[in-house]
C-alpha cells in the first residue's frame, strides 16, 4: 500500500508538472510562432511587416506590464484560481485571433487577451514550482523541465507555426493554442494550492496602472524610432517619468505602513538583481534573434513559413539538449558558471549568424549559429530563474515571481522592438547585420552581469538559497 501511495503521489506530481510546463510552453510558443506567419498574415489582413511586429511586441509588452500585478493577485485569490482563469482568458484570445478579420481584432485577441491571460497564469507556474519542490536539486529538475518546454516553445514556435501555416492556415495555429490550453485545464484538475489565498490582502490598483503605463510608453518609444526620433525620445522620457512616479508611490506607501504593488526590498538583494538582468537579456536575445532571422529569411530571402521553421529546428535541438541536462549541470557546475557559459555560446552564435549569412546564400548557413544560440540559452535559462526564485522566502514568492516574469517578458518585448525596428527600417543585409550586432553587444552586457554573480557552493546552489528555500511539500496532489 505504501508503494501504491508513493506511486500515486509521483503520478500526481507528474501531472502537475506537466500542466505547469505546458503552460510555459504555449505562452512562449505564442511569442514566436507568428514570426513565420509574417507574409501570410500581412497578405491576408492587408497589413505590413511592421504591423505584425507591433502585434507581436504588444503581446509581449502586455505580459511584461501585467506580470507584477498578476503575481500579487495570486496572494489574494490563490495560485490555482489565477492559473485557471488565465488559461480561460488566453483560450478566448486564441479563438478570437483565429477568426480575426483584420489587424485590429488580431491585436485584441492575440496581444491583449492572450497577453492578459499569460500575465495571470505564468506567475503561479513559478510560485508553485518554487514552493512545491523543496531542495535546490529537485527544484532545478522541475525548473529544467519548465524552462526546457518554455525555450522549446519559443524556439520551435517557428517550426510548428510554419507546419500549421503551410499545411492548413495561420489561423489554425491559434486553434492549436486553444487545444493545448484545453489539455492544460484537464491536467490542472490534479493541482492543489499549497498555500491558502488571503482575500483580505490589499491590491495597489494605482501602482498597477502606473507600472503598466510606464512600461508601455518605454517600449512604444522604441517602436516609434523608425517614424520619428523626437517621438521616440518623448515617449521614453515620459515612460521613465511615470516609472519614477511609480517607485516614489511605492516608497510613500511603504513609509506609511501600507502594502504597495511591489516592495522595494526585492531590489535590495544583489544576487537577485543580477539574476534579473541576466533573465532580461536572455529573453531579449532569444526573441530578438528569432524575429530578426525569421523576418530576414521570409522578406529578403523569400522563404515560406515551413522553410523558415525548419531552419529554426537547429535552435530548438540545441535548446532542448542543454535544457534537459539542467539537473546534471546544476550538480556539477555553479549557477554563475552556467549562466556565463550560456552567454558566451549565445554571443558566439550571433556572431556566426552574421558571418555566415554574409558569406553564403544557402539556408544551411543559418544552422550553426542558431544551434549555438539554442545551446547557450538552454544552459542558462534554468539557473537564472533558480538564482532569483531561491533568493527569497516563501512569503515573497508571489512578488518575486511576478517581478521575475515581468523582467523576462520585458526582455522579450525589448528584443522584438529593438532588433525588429532596426530590421524593418531597411530589410536589407545591412539592416540584418546591424540588428544582430546590436543583440550581440547587449549579450555582452548580460555576460558582464553574470560575471558579477557571487560564486556558489555545493551543487550549484547559493548559500542564501539553502537557508531560505521553501519547505512546503506537494502533499497528495
């Protein structure tokens, strides 16, 4: 009977982890699969490459802007309730996108509804993983699975999206997302919230609005670069002022004993701050390179959706290989070493993409660089998340999870906005090289941040993480 109970518990854990990992997969997939639909969507909805870029960037931006409020709502309404609600909102957005008659409805369904749904469902994924897996090794294993599927979703999005687009229609790719959401909802029936919700917990609505508006203005400023430099400067400056207002409001609420949207104490942890920087740059590199290469292949080289997707298989294989090795790597190397190694591989991959694209016209010229980028990102995605999440105790997991996901998705928005804006300004070999060089320079900044992380002890786990790691167990779920 003991064996049966243990077997049932493992099966329950497997179903829960499958639901959480699939949720991360589909949200990452949504951020990259449209990259191979650029021509098809542009022709069908009578829009431009820049119009599709805006739709993709706004989706990523809505996620980033609402991820912190989403993390806070989990404390008040419960992690499972927010998770399931987010899934339902996401599914509605996917179906609305599938039926979109124009770019406006596509932005409403994909960018707004799916973005809001993701902001609700992703924080619970990371909160639950952190509190359900006690020790650093098992947590690394769980995060390894989640980040592997997340990375695969982003890297394989072009291939899966290309196959569906060429085989059926770009609209069917959104129906595919809705079907995956249905599977996740079924799996989540076995999910039990290990911490009770606190309906009395206050929610800083004003802070949520200010943080969202500030982030939106900054990214929109980057997107406006191609149209007007002065508009870009005005929007970014206005966004910075709004964010400054937000942080002053946070400080005032804390001084008066009230609970703000985001505690400034989260930014007093140096290790976490550096980990957040590496997360931001990692997703900036992933989404920026994905959009740039996909748009270049389709618009300049004339490749169709499936041909573009097949080329991206190299990145998917690289990311899958290194992500699934996360547990073994965490046992043998420090998290700092893994993150630094990942950045080195990724920056080299970007350099290879630039060099071979200039020297050869064959599609194979893109494979080595994409493979290196996939390997590099897979090596560092999991340890970066583990560094941040493990730096805080259980009662702060809602806040840090929302902040962590917001920073990562903001990186995705920056990647698409910065590299995409440089690319669509010319859509030539020169613009492609300029966009990729920009990504490589930013990648070097991420490497510098990783080098400043403290050296770790035993099994790649920071000493701070060992003393603050949550102790809640999964139970019978």
